[in-house]
C-alpha cells in the first residue's frame, strides 16, 4: 500500500463524505501519538516560525491504527481515552465492558451471544490481549463503516445510544424484525423470522414471542389476500 496523507486515509476508509468531518480527529491521533512516529514518514521542509509544515504520510500499519482509533472514538468521543485504550491494559478492560454494555443496549439483547456477528467479532478482538490495536484492524460494528462522528446531528453526544434510530449498527435479528414489523413490512419480517436458528428462539423469550406474532399476522394477511382474490370482480 502506498504512503497516504491522513485526509486520503480517512477518505479511503470511510468515504469522501466523511473526510472533512473526521480530519481533525485523525490529526489529533497523530499529535497524541496513538499512531506511533515509526509508522509516519515526514516529507518536505517544516518550519513553524515560517508557517511551513511538511507532509506527514502514513504507512499501511498507520492506516490500520487510525481506523481502530476512529472506530473506538465512535464510542467514546474522547481522543485521550482512546489513547489510554491503546496503551493501558486496565483501561482496555474497562473499554470492553463499556462497549459490550452499549452494544447490548443498542441492539436490545441481554446476552452477548445474541449480538450481531460483527458486534461479537468487535468485542472478541477487544477482549483478546494478543490482538494488537496498532497492528491489525478491528471489525467495525457500524454498518457500511459509517461512523457516528460523520453525522453532524450526533456530534459531541452519547453516540451509540442514538444510532439505532438511524440504523447505523449492524442490527440483531430482533431489531431488524421489530423495525420491519413497526413499518408493517410483514413480508420482510416473516422472511427474517424464517432465517432464525431455533436455538436463538429457545434462548430469547422476547425474540420467540415476536417471531410468533409476525408469523401469525403474516398468515392472517395471506389468508385475507386469498379471500379477496377469490371474490368475483
């Protein structure tokens, strides 16, 4: 991978729409050395007294590190806390607890096993002490890698608790079905219900009840359609 500027890295990672909004955060992670200097190449002449600054170019590992920092910042909106997650084992443990709690609440489930696959992957990596945050990318728990910082209305707020409303998370089955049911898209809700593993239904009473209601309403709707189609024109 060629060397890139922070702006280009943000654009490549999260799309052009987020480049301006995430630029200051990305540069903050360069300044506070979340991204190690060994992963940065300085290019050009720099002289603060003359107002000249050389370019700072990121190696591929620096881009991975930046990605992780911005994903974690999506949870905490605090560059100093994110740096502590990278560098202090105790803070990382605290981070895992907080992230898991937020994801459980945001996806309306009580057990980690019921989280969406990407959310479980994200938590598993954070828990794994051998997973080096400066060496490999985390699984991003935000759908289409769209970070909450990219939404102007969500800046400087409790971010994840607002995400379910705009469907930014990779939702659990329960949330997907509930959203379809509330929108009266019974056909899609029924298709989702039919995909659920029976073990999940046995372990989640609320999900089982929701699935039963969707099946009942879908079948009633189908029966009504059959009746209407049988009537003479």
